[in-house]
C-alpha cells in the first residue's frame, strides 16, 4: 500500500503558519497563495494518530484531512525554502537579484586611507621603540601596537566583557581629554602667529620637505582614533616649533609643551597595552558579566577575584552598562530588570563583599 510521507517537526511552533494568512484566508505568503487559514499545530494534534502511524489507514475517517495536512506542510516547506533563496526579499524580486546579497563582500577602504606626518616626534609615537637585544631599557608602545591592542579589547567587548568595556571607555575619555589639551595649546601658538600676521609679518606653519606617509587600513574604529590623535600631536609640534622659530615662544617653553603632550600620549598607550595583555590571557578572555552574578561557578568567582586584584574593582556604571564604550562589538540585548537588579547588587570590592556577608 502506498503511503504519504508524514512530516514530524521537532518543534510545534515551527508548524504554525505565522503570518497574515493565519488570520486572513486568501492572503499570500511570500508569493504563495493560501486557500485557507490552516493552523498546522492544531491539525497535527488532531491527526496525531495518522501522523505517527507507519502505515496510515485510508479507511480512517480523517484520512482525507490528513492528506490535505501533508500537502499543506510540504507547500509550506517549499515556500520556506524559496523564502530563504530569495534572501527574505519581496516576492517581486527575482532570485538572480536576491542571490547577490549573500555574495556581497565587506566594505573596504582598499588601502586608500593614509596618514601624513611632518615631525619625528609624531612618527616616533606611531612607530614606538624597543631596546636592542641584550641592552637594558624599556620598550615604548607605538600607535600601531596600541591600535592592535584596542582592536583586541574591542573584540572582547562582544563577549559582554565588563573589563574590556571599562578599558575602552577609559581610553576614549583619556584621548578626548588629551585632544582638548592639544587643541588648546595649538590655539595659543596659532593666536601668536596670527597676531604677528595682523601686524605685517605673515608667518607660515613649518612642514617637512618629505613628510612620512603611512597606509592605515585599520580594522577597528579605535585604530583611527589613534591616528586622529597622532595628527593632532604632529600639528601641535609644527605650530609650536613655528612659534619658537619666530621668537614668539621660548625654546624651553616649546620643548616642555611638546614633551608634556608626548608623555600623556604614552601614558594612554601603555595603559591600553597593559590591559590588553591581561585581558587576552586564556583564563580572562572569556570573562563576562555573568561571572559576577551570585550563582556563578567557583571558577568564575576565582576569575573575578583575580581580575579585581590585577585591575581593580569595576565601576558600578560600567557593570550596569550605564556607561558604555563609544564603539563596541556587543550584540547582546540590554539586561532585563531582574538581571540589572542582580548586577547592581554585586559587591565590587572586598570591603563590599565583607559587608554583604556580615549583613547576611
């Protein structure tokens, strides 16, 4: 006896035709017309005896209804397949056009982004410095290394990593403050040059005969944040040395201005590299806010304690996501009220933890 193939979906919810045709008979589903508003879940329950049978009996009073169920299920499966092939586009879109979506590549600058630096000070900040092999000395993190460190922290933010979020927020705030300082110093030097121009001395800003051009192509917005900082430093050095050359600023004063800004840049750079080195360790890379919840496993508690000892207690506004990085790979939904309440109750320091234990 010939038998019909009987669909046995894994999930009851997958059987339901969840679109306007469920409520309005005759409405098309992605271009496939519906002759009635069949609820396949209800039909499956009603026809369960025939569906589960290896050899449905054609004499069964519901056999014809069972046949219609199978036909509708198969039509729905074909419709879903076509919907996927069409990349969920409207039925009026040709398959040949819709298929182009999956073949599209990522956006790229094609190596066209470049940074032009006129001063050795800014170029050294970009390159960094390492001591010669066998010689004593300290390495100086450069902009390229820092951009890579920030990219790694940016990637960790996708795991709901609160310490990576904190590091990115801290770097952004420090660089923003530093750029404001640099722009203020630039304005002072430019004002002195402009004042002389009004009196008849038209001074130009010094520039290199052969500036260094560097191809960028960073894979994260934080790399471009570092590039933006470096060109600001470069311009500050140019306008400061222009003012010194024209006797508008003293030589020692000019050197102090430049050294002060370079020191602040290196402070940000070394902060970013240190935190990336710590958080990229295998034992810390998968850390997330869930490791701080009261029901966290012992291993998670030990990880949280180790990070607190190395980097300090998390600020409450970072933990609760009240303050978030300017750029983040986080794709998780915001915490629910219940989750947020648990997070806000997490003791962030040993003193808080001891107080909570005492109260309990």
